[in-house]
């Protein structure tokens, strides 16, 4: 009986070792190379890719993917062209699925895709200024029916406010619990959505009375920074180069875009505003707003607001520009910042 048990144990060990060797044997059999490889590419380029067959295995077919999109297929190993047109910007994965004698193998390669356009540069002209609460650590700003709504941050000081923007009067205010640090907000379908910073929680309010009606949690995004929305999607920044797309019904994260110019990524994307089909994204600590194509993350323009801060009262708690609101007026934005005592109506002008 002991000899029989030893035989079974040894057989199992051999089987496990054999399976492990077989699994390892599949790794690294194929790799992807790019002709004239570069550190980054633009959406105007087409790649010439080759599949390297290290063991000269017989190939039935090869299918290439850009992310989850099927890009090309072939029944043999040959140089294949992959167009980058209409691709989302940022770090993307090229994947080859290789079929050989009933088995599937994979090879992957990461690339960086940049925008193919140089951003247009804009400046501004102050048209009007209005009083703004100097104690408000502004995190989110949005108009609804000519009324301004503001989310103000800091632990033990966070609020949601309804304002008369012309006078700065607080028409209604809701205070958050001390453990929450309020961030961006947006308004959709008679609901206000408000983010918190590191608490992985967003709140939902009734627009009419600011009564809290629910909450939601984040997915893969680690923090809450800015919010805005288009017709079908809510957009959320998390302090990186990513802007996440949220389902308007469930608030679940469905994907993200990465914000890139024709030369580099834009990190620390903060407050967001939806303006005529584009995302206006405040670049944290840069006093600038990037005009972003929501379909792929390309920065189409940059608004330089570098000296706007000089027009507010200078004091110890004064912080960065952070607050973008659009009220339907062409080329007009309403801008403020953290602990600024003024809200500015500015005209955006091409340099």
C-alpha cells in the first residue's frame, strides 16, 4: 500500500512539473516589433508591425488588436500596417493573438499615442467681477438656470452651495460631515452630483432643495477631483492625466481618456466644465485650462490665465485658480479660485 501511495504522489508531481513546463513553454514564443520604432507616435501615423516567431512554429492565423479593438488579421506572418487614426491617446497596448495547431498564443507591446495637432493658445479679457466668499475653498462650479452652484472643500469645512453669483449671496447651503473633503460637482437631470477627495464617495442631491438622496462609490479611480457632463456621459478627473467616463444612470466607471498634447501628457487634471462639446479642464497649479476633445483626450487649446490671480485680495490662505463655469454665452467663462474674494466673467481670446 505504501509503495502504491508513493507511486501516486510521484505521478502527481511529474504531472504538475510537466504542466508547469508546458505553460512556461508558451511564454515568449512570439513578440511584436515595430519598423522604425519611436518613443511615441501621433494619430496621423500608421505603424508597420511584425510578429517575431522565435521557434518557427507553424501559424494558422494572426489577429491584431489596439486595446479592445480588432485592427487587422492575417493567415500568415507578414508585415502588417496598423492605423492610429481615431485611437484614444496615451499608453495603448498592441496585442497579437496567434493561432497555431489549435492553440492560442499572445504577444503584446505598449506604445504612447500623442495628439496630431498643436494646441491653439488663448488669453482672456476681464469683462466683470463679482463678490465671492473669501473663505470658500472652491472645488467645483456650475450654472443651472442662471443660478450658480459651488462645491467648497477642506475637512470640517466642506459645503454644497446655491449662490446668486452677481452679489455673492449664499441662497442655500448644505454642510458635509467632518470626515468628507468636498471636490467637484455637476448637475444633470435635476440632480447634483458631488465628489469627495479621498473618501471614495460621491453624493447625490435633489436640485430643487439640495436634499441628499443617495451616494455612489468610485471604481478604479482612486480620488475625486473634478466633474462635468455631456449629453450621454459624466466625466470625472482624479488628479492624474486621466478623465474617467461614468454611466449617467449607475455612476459606474466605464473607461477613461488620457489627456495629451502633440508632445506630452497633461498631468494633474482638476476642475472640469463642459463647453459646447468640449471638456475644459483646469490644470492644477498651472493657472491654465486645457480644451480637450472628449472622444480621444487630445488637447485642442490652452487658455493662459496666469495673472488673473493678481486681481484678487492677496492674503495668507489664498490658493490656486480652481473653478470654471459656463452659462451658455459664446467665448465667456466664469472663473474663480480657492479662497478668492472675486468671481470673474472673462472673454476667451485667441492669441
